[in-house]
């Protein structure tokens, strides 16, 4: 995919540095544009973003993929707060 095509699908929030969260059912979350991981366990994930802290709770959670400011989390997702 070209850079122009990628830009066409990006939201305005991402350009301003806001965190982007995509939830797939109760078992997967894709998170982009965060600054770092504050806490990580099978029951809790806390991420630092420019807008504050994103808190994800669940059971048997594990990071499937982690690159720079992109994370793919799998497990039983019970709650998200920010």
C-alpha cells in the first residue's frame, strides 16, 4: 500500500497524536499511536498516550505483536478506560 493510500485511510485524530483503538469482538484489540507501556500482566495493560493513560482489563491477555507505537493484544477483554 502506498503512503498516499495509507494517508487516505488515516483519521484526523492520528495526525494530531491521539491514540487509535480498534476492538474486534471480546478477544482482540489493535492499538496505535501510544507513547509506551506502563504496566503489563495477563489481567491488566496500561498504556501512556498523549491524551492520558489507557487502561485495559481482562483475562489471559497477551501481546501478540508489538512494534514502536503499535500493539496487538489478544485474550478475554473485559474493560477499557481512558
